[in-house]
């Protein structure tokens, strides 16, 4: 199980195109803490939760942006049909 959690750190960093330093800045960890967790093949539940919450935040931000774009399109359409 720990190995899977460590792969979470590596996978998320790679998927998001972030260095450990950049990922750490986003989730409140230092680059050193992330490197140590990977090197020692250990992680904490707090680190796992921080990464999960960060991923959820990114997903929600994407959804919000998509919704705002859709609202703009609907407004444009409504304006067009009312003319």
C-alpha cells in the first residue's frame, strides 16, 4: 500500500507537469519532504489527503471555468435570438 501512495506523489507530479517543489508549494509541503517521502518509500495520510484535495480543487476550478464559459455562450445566444 505504501508503494502505491508513493507512486501517487510521482504520478501526480508527472501528470500535472510539476516538479516536487512546485507540487509541494501547492499542497503546503517542501520539496525536501516530498523527496524524502518518495526516497523512504513512506508517506503520511496527511500528504495523501493534501494531494487528493489539491486534485479535487483543480477539477472544481476546471468545472467552474467551463460553467462560466457556457454561461457566456448562453447569454450570447439569448441576445442573438432576442434581436
